[in-house]
C-alpha cells in the first residue's frame, strides 16, 4: 500500500498535465467549430462567393474553404498548446517540422520531374534547329504548322485552326516528319 501511494505521488504531476491537455483539446474542438461556423456566416453575409464570381468569373465556394481552414487551424493551435502543457510540444513540433520539410521536398521533386527534361529538350531543339516556327510537321496523328518553340513546349496549329501544345521531351522521343518548310 505504501508503494502504491508513493508511485501515485510520483505520477500525480503527470496525471495533472494529461488532464489539463485533454481539457485544452476539448476546448479547442469547441472553439474551432464555433469560430468556423461564425466565419462562414459572416462570409455568407458579405456574399464573398458572389464578389469572387463577379471579379473572376469562377464559381468558388470560398466561404466554406476559409471557414474549414480556420477551424482546422484552431484545432492545430489547441493541439500544439495541449502538447506543450503535457510536456511533449518540442518533440512533436520537431517531428511535424521534419514531416512538412519532407513533404515540401517531395512536392518540389515531383513538380520538376517533367519540367527539367522539357527544358533540356527545348534547348536541344533550338540549338540543333530541328524544327522552327513556320515548319509543317507530322507527329503521330497530329499534323500542323509550328507557331512557337519555347523552352518547355511547342505550339502547333492544325489545319482546322486547333492549337496543340506538345512538351518538347515528347517531340524528341517521337518520330517527326517535316511536311513542308517555311
């Protein structure tokens, strides 16, 4: 019995921290929901969606997006606060920061994986003079006049006046037939 009391006394500050953290999480859930709903009502009163639609021509539901963002941001703030009160804040923040950095790096790599080969192909096409503006080419089932050769893509206008944009790496990988010169 004495050992149990001694262990309980040692763990009492830890239990207090956990209870405070749970209360903070509960308050965060309530605050997030209430503030998210309040912001959505305010944005509906201001008619933000109509303003954006008139300005841009796009029908976006910004009131919902903004209110959801604010709600989850408040959840995140209260979650971090609860972790700090429990004594785990710096550890979890370091893990989250590392995860965010990894996600950003992966996103950058995935976003430029097609961009770099297209630039290299564009440089190769321009340096070799393989095709030029005004040339008529046939590529697979596409035939048309080259309007513009950029670093990333080549613009082709078909006989039906359709514009086709072909990545330069695709041009180098496929067989191109020059139908007629300028």
